């Protein structure tokens, strides 16, 4: 899976703000906190949920269950917005 390549991005503090360049997919912006921003950066290349979970565990030194919970939540939100290529 991979995030659609339709965004212009700006980092504001630790938040990533992404403006859609394709109004047919999303008319608006996405604002992501540091962790969600990291997950989105992992999705710039084709990857898997398991790979993202592993990366979150390594980067933030958290357990697999906590990492998976966060990754599943963010992926679900991105899917609802039709922002993933799977």
C-alpha cells in the first residue's frame, strides 16, 4: 500500500499539513501529528502494515500492540478518505 501522490506538504512544528492537489480525490487539507506524520512518510513508498508497525516500534521504542493500534487507526482514517493505493 502507498499514499496517493496528490499532496503538497508543509511541516509546521511537529505537525504535517498536507493540501490536496486533486479535488476529485480530496477537497481540503489533512493535518497530522508527529506519529501520524511518520506513518504517512512510511507510506510514500509501497509498504505493508507490518512494516510500518515495526518502524514505529523502533522509532518510538513502544510495544507491538500499542504501535499496531496507532497504525491501524491512521490507516483506517486514510482509507476512509480514499487516500491509499492498495
